[in-house]
C-alpha cells in the first residue's frame, strides 16, 4: 500500500512530461473564407458599365440611390460624379475609378485638402462589385472586417447621362 501513492505521483509526473498541443493563436487560425458571388467582375468595362459601377459604388458608400448620383463625365477611366448633399442641399462631388473588381473613389471639394485622396489606403473600406444582369452588387469590407452588401439596380437608359 505504501507504493500506491508513489505510483500515482510517478504516473502524473510522466503524463506531465508529454508534449501538449498548444491552442492555436488567433493569427494561426484559418482565415474565414468568404464565398464569391456567382457572377464575376469583368476585366474590361465598357464606359456604360464603368458609369453604372461607379454610380452604384458611390451610392452604396454615401447612402444614396444610384439614380441620385449624376455622372458629370468620364475622362481617362475616371468617372466624375456629383449628387445632392442630404444636409444642406448643396452638391457633393467625387471621382471614381475601377481596378479589377475594386471600386476606388476620391472625395472632392473638401475643406481639408489632405482628405482629398483616393480611398484605397490601409484602414479605408474595400469596395468590390459584381455585375449580375441589370443589378450591381456592391460589397464593402470595413477595416474591422465586417461587410455590408447592397444589390443596386442601375437602369441602362440612365447610364448614358
């Protein structure tokens, strides 16, 4: 009977010497895979598609309807757009361009010139698009990893303003 405690203590000591599987750190866990929509972004957009994608992207970012965004012109792959400011009724303006499936935009006419820049820096929301027939799906991924998605209809007859 005197050996029983020694055997139990010895067994526990040997068990403690074995390798332990460390719990994965947050950085080691597998990233969450976001499934892509069925349709894909075209590699080359027509000018009408570019106008529609920028209208939908700016509308989603600024809480507007696509038809509220006026396309004032297209120059060198950059869409110049404006819309009625919801607070004071003035005009807000922005430029928009598309790189692969990304929508990039730049606010214009801001009082602080350092804020007039393309919104494609680390810490800026990432805006992606997919054209699905007459609708354009805009997905915004915010810096904290949350996403917002909107399916916006951009009628073809309205794109050629």
